[in-house]
C-alpha cells in the first residue's frame, strides 16, 4: 500500500475512467511530408471533473494545488478578419499537494486571446498542470487517457469509482450530462 493512502482511496484511484467523463476536440497536429495539415482528435477530461474526483477521494480540504512558476508570452496576432488582436501563451509548473503524501509537480500550458488573454492563458495552464498532476494518481484521475489502447476507459466506471471512494451509492450520479445509473 502506498504510504499515507487509505484502502478506500487506493481502490478509487485504481478504478477505470468512465467514458462519460472523456471529451474530444480537434487539434492541429503539424504538417505532413506532402505539406498537408494534420488534424488530430485529442481526448481529455475537463478540469472541473478532476477537481470533483479529487474532492471525492480526498475531501475538499484534503488536497490543494500551488502555482510554482509561470511564464507568459504576449504578442500581437490577427483575428479571422485580419484585425490585430492581443494573444498570449502561458506555461506554468503546478504542484499537487495532498498532506502526508509526496507532492507531484507537472507543467501545464494555455492560450488566451483578446483583452483577457493573460488571465485566460494562466487559468488554462494552471488547470492543465493540475490535471497532469492528478493523472499520476491513477486510471480514474486521467492516466487512462495516456494508454493508446484505452483499456482503462469504460462505461459505468464512475459508479464503481463512487462506490470505492464513498461506499455504495444511494442514488444515481450524473456527470457531464450522461447518467451513469
């Protein structure tokens, strides 16, 4: 057993990731040898889901995260109409702190556009870093997304996670609009 983790916490962290929690988006994937743009489908878990899972396993006061360092890069870009717009990118180091357990530090990145670009980029980078830290805890916290075979992403896994984390469910639980019950 990992030091400082209860059996219930370990059981919840070892659960699979529920398909209802996984989202997908298109992302530019570079240029092919023939000069064509690649578009990749990226699977991810939203930040609020990871925060909810951490709260469920460790309690709202049983974990925290800190921004270690951040770098923000600003420049003037063009919008779709060719007008100038402010753009920025943020890269930061985030530390996940769970008292009595080793801290985890990961790097996150984010982008922002327009008048709120700095705030938006920093929030995105911080959330990205937190999600990357949480994935080190187990399949249910996002590690399953890193397995190309997706063997640990399954329908109904949320119900098993909730039972492991909190005991038998007393009612159906809904996340992301999909009913797991």
